[in-house]
């Protein structure tokens, strides 16, 4: 009898991770970093609030560095 070896799907692989490692799954963190990048760009381009323009570069930088770090997380 020959048993076929199949690769686990993404959902199965995610369920097999231990509980502390499930926090570091790429999907939600990548979306959060992308939202931060978009928010930083919007803050940079708006002409109404000086405080938003002041903090726009920091928000953009945190989102970009976060995206780089998150891209190394498992899927």
C-alpha cells in the first residue's frame, strides 16, 4: 500500500502552528502596515492640519519598516 504525501494547505499549516506563533502570521500584520503607509501618505498630502503633516513622515516610516519586518513572517 502506497501512501501519497500531500502538502498541507495554508489553512492546515496555520492551524498546526503553536499558539504563540499564530500571532506572527503575515496576513493581518501586512494589512496593518499597508494601512499605516496609506495613512502616512494621506497625512502628508492634506493641507488642513499642521499636526498631521508634522507626524506624517514618522507614520510613513513606521509603516514601511513594519512592512519590511512583516514580510519575513510565515504565511
